[in-house]
């Protein structure tokens, strides 16, 4: 059975963060990533889980 389980919203955001880090290590990218991490925290996703 090759059925993929869809990722939940916060996992998709983490994937976006990872892709941005890999694509560009510029200051602007860091600012965007920081904002996304703050958004995850505001939705009760702990930073330790995000950084895992």
C-alpha cells in the first residue's frame, strides 16, 4: 500500500523553511525564516519540535 499521508499545515511550513535555508543563506532569508518560526510558535508549535 503506497498511500501517502498528507502533511499537516505546520509540517508544510517547516518544509518551506528547510527549502529556503538550502536555497539561500542571505540575511533576508533569515528574517523570513524567523517570521515563520514565530508564526509556528504563536500556533503553539514548540521550537524544539520545529528544529528537530
